[in-house]
């Protein structure tokens, strides 16, 4: 709706206004009929006069008349009020003048009467019809002016009684009328001649355009507008009014909210953000929201957070502080940056967390690996699947670190990951120093090492497999690992990693060497290292920063509830995440005063609730699938193992052999020596383990040297008195060096027997 403040402010048309209206309506017809009758000089003078009039009406239509000229023009208010019909009349008059001046009587007749022959001559007829339609529009537009022939006599007001002014009929007219009375009135207005055109009106807001005289800027303020409409149905607060710049400084667009706008309503995300978060001194000062949407998954709202013009990038908020600023809690407020764009983030304010209901396991079909090597292990709070990359088709295996305190859901996560490996034909080597953490994972594993000693056996098997694949890769010049049914991806799972790495003195050096080698070298060889621990601190990993870095940076991280110290140790998309803020149980409603007649609500565990990378690589709240037991989904006949490894049949012997050999015993002895013991004179040097083994073989050798006598390792152990682990390690190494060899052949009769020197040819 267009509402001109001038038109609405004059109660009746004057004789001057009616005369001007009549001239506008008749000018095209008079000029069209009279131009062919003029001689050359008269036509020229008429054209000059028309050009001046056209310039005036055009400037009037565009509000470009200088204020000094406007104030001295007669009937300036009428010119401004009639600017649209004046412009149309000028245009149609110009067309008539041009036709008569250039083509004479024939052209004028074609314009005036061409519509009568539209069937025979369509083009001139259509032009004539269009011209007549524009000519007729002017008197139609001015019909109210022609109708105001008699001005009703106003009754003489009684002394002391108010003068009754004509009342506007519509809300838009009332708004424009009030504006003219108080703001734009040329004599008493607060901002003289700064007129308002109301564009749209609804029950909750109206919009319009403010236009200042040419050469001036719009100076109307929100406070002025708020004051002008006080004690009316359109009374608003100044902060409910917003402005936008127009095409020039003399034009501004205005929006007036008749109800509190969303950005001022703290029950909405926009209002809470503006009042408590983006304010000066707020947790994310200088930011604003864009693309605010209702989130059907959470019953709340979601939006982009955008850095303001004075910010180079978004500040990194503490999740708990941000939740508090929004008057929420950490389980109902989710924030994550947009990867690759330092000026954007995502905020999700929820009325309920959809993860509280749990994420039921949908079946093994959900665990099928994608073309890019991803597997879904749960669901993000946004509704997107929570996925972990197992393998990369080009880069190889992707390691995994699962961190969380007891009861946070580490075991459930390990079970989901292992079941996904089982479903996709991957082999599993499982190391569990506690010995009873996850029997279902043990059932899916091709080798399980349980207990404090057994866990090292699994790591040794994994290390021996790594060494074999390194040698094979060098021999065959293999650049990238390609899995086959007999050469599968292998996941090595170390549960409670702090036990062998920090607590078991006799194993921590060996465990650290094995795990650092797996973390650094195994990716391109198809071996996925999975470290499961209560925390990612280096002191909980035997002081090995490289181990933590290679596993996390070279793969994925699932961060469950753990202590807050982890926040500063992880920088791969988890910036600002504080796992210590994840509560052990979902919030329950508890009365302030205990009443024994009301049953106390039992809290439900947040088991499996944590963070992993969401879409695009930003940490997002998620929850793993709830799966009590993987047993119903295990196929005992499809447990994969690394069939490509020739020493697979010797895995149990390998598991008993330390990779350190004598160095292990010497290292333990040195750790137990008192300070300064290394400087004391010791007993005579004893023969090495290799020397003892060679002596045992020599003692049993054929005196004639005609045949090789093979000695079983049990007999060698009895003669040398070496520990089983040291003996196994040295036998393996001496075979590789060619100093001894295994008895040729296969079967139980030759297994475990050794002879001196290289294998006979």
C-alpha cells in the first residue's frame, strides 16, 4: 500500500487543484489535435515550452526539486501530491507533440483514431490504444479531486471544544497522518518535509520509506518516531525500530515492529544471543546470528554464528560459559566451528536433547563401511550420523583413540568398533590387561591377549606382523596397502593402555617401543591401531607424546566423559571442547525440599555420550549405539586373520618372546640397582644368550661333523637356563642372522628344533 502523507493531510480539493487536474487530463488531447495546425515557429516555441515543463515535472516526480525553488512555486503542495499523474500527462503530451510535429495531421490522426482500425493496421492501432489508456489513467487517478466540488462547511467550534479533524480510514493512513502532523509538517514538524510513504502494514509491524528534500539527508531518529506515536495503537519502543539505507542519503527504509522483535525476546535464540552473548563484554562479543531456523530434532533453534565487521575471526568460546550465557546447560547447548571458515560457527539451543533417549543399534547393516572407509558408530545431536574413518582408500589405515573414564562408555564403543570390523571382514588382535573387559570382542578377535602378561603377547604378535609387512612391502615395492580376503585390514586394540605403558614396570619399555612403531609405521601396511584409555595425557601413555600425536593426528578421536585436562591436549577440531563438563547422568527434576511422599526419580547414565568429529570435521556432541552384547551378530565361521603372514602358526611362540631379549632383563636389573651400583666392580663377564645357545648346539653336535643334529628349544632352555621370553627372542633373531636355522620340513616332529649355521642347501 502506498500512502502519501500530503494527500491524506488535505481534507478537500481547492479550485486551483481542480484546475491543475483538468489541465493534466486535457493537455494530451489538446496538443495532439492542435499541433498539426501550428506553423514552424509556433511548433518550435511549443516544443521549447514543453521541454521546460517536462524537466520540471520529471524533477518533481523524482523528488529532486531544490527546497528553495519548491518554497517559491505556487501550489507546490499540489505539484508534490500530483507528481505521478503529472508525470504520466507529461509523457502522453510529449508523444502527441512529437507525432503532430514530425508527421503532421496524418500522424496525429493515427495516434488519436488509430485504435479504430486496429484490425487492418495492428501496430498503429496498438500504439493508439496504449496512448489512450495512459491518457485515461490521469483523470481516473484524480477522480477524487474532480469529485470534491463542494466543501462541507465546518461547524463553528464551541469555545474550549477541540476542532474535529477528518479521520483517516485505514491503519496505514493513520500512521501516515500522524507522521505528517508531528514529524514532516513544514511549519511545526520535528523533521520538516521528511515525508513517509507507508509500504506495508500488518498486525505485528509496518514498513515504509522516508524521503528528505533534495540535497538533504534523512535525520529522523527512532526516539522521535517512538515519541510521535505515544498514546496511539502504534506506540512502540525505540529499540523496536530499525533503519536501512536507501538509494541515497535522502532516503531511508524503516521497519517498525508493533510487537517485541525476536532479537529482543530472550525466550528466542536471537534475543538471548543479542542480550547475553554478543553484547560488549559477552562471551562472543561482536558476533551476530544468520539463517536462524527451527530444529525439529531438538525442539529448539539452530543458526550460524558470524563474526562482526570488527572481528577477524570468531572467538573460541568455552562450551560451559556459552551455555550459561544462553541460560541453558551443557547438554542443551551445542556449539561447533565451521571447519575452514574462521568467521562462522554453528549454535544449537535445544529444549530437549534427542540423545537422552539413547541411540538403539539399528542392525549390522548400519556398520557397513562406506567407499571412503567410514563407519557409523552412533548419531550426532544434529541428527547426522556419528562416523569414524577406519581406512582411507589412498592413505591406508586410520588409527583411533577412545578416551573416557570408567562408566563413560569406552567398552561399548570398543564393542561397536570391533563388530564393525567383524562385519567388514577385518582381522582383530585384542590386548586387554584387565582380562575381562569385553568378552564379545574376544570372541571376534583372531588373537586375544588377556591379563597383564597376556596383553603383551597380543602386542608382540602385532609387532611381528608389522615387521613382516614392512619386509614384504620393501621386497615387492608396494606403495599402498590393498586388502584381500587373505590379506585383510588388521585392527590392534589395546584396552586400558595405561597399564602396560605406565604401571607394569617389566613391560612398559617394550610396550612403548611396540606401540610407537605401530602408530608411526602401521598405517600404510593395513594395520589400524586403536588405543583405549581413561585419558590422553602423556603420563598415562608411558610419557609417549609421539604415540598420542600419531594416533590422534593420524586418525580419529572419540572423546567421552573424562577430566577437563584433556581440553588443551587435543587440537584436531576439538578446540574448546571440555569433556569434564559431560555429566555422569542426565539432569532430573528434584524438588528443593524433600518430600517422602514423592518418589525420587532415578537418574539415567550418559553412557556413550561424548564428542567426535561431525560433518566437515568439527567436534560435535554425539552418542554411540546402545548395544548390550554383540554376541547375536558374531559369525564364528567368519573370524578373519592375517593369512598372508607365514608366521601366523607361530603366533603363540611369538607372543611369549620379548622383542627386547637380554636388553629386557638387563634393563629391569638396572632399574632395581641402588644409585651408584653401576660404578662398582662386578663379577667376571658372563657369556651372552647367543653364546649360550651356540654352546648348547655345539655340545649336542655330531663329533664327526657328517650330519646336522637338531636340538629342541626346550632342551636348549634347560642347558642355557635362559628365560622363555629371552630364548624365543634370541632364537628368532639368530635365525634371521643366519647363525642358526630351523629344522626343515613341517609338522610336529620338526617344530621347535634348531641346528647351527644357515639352512643347508
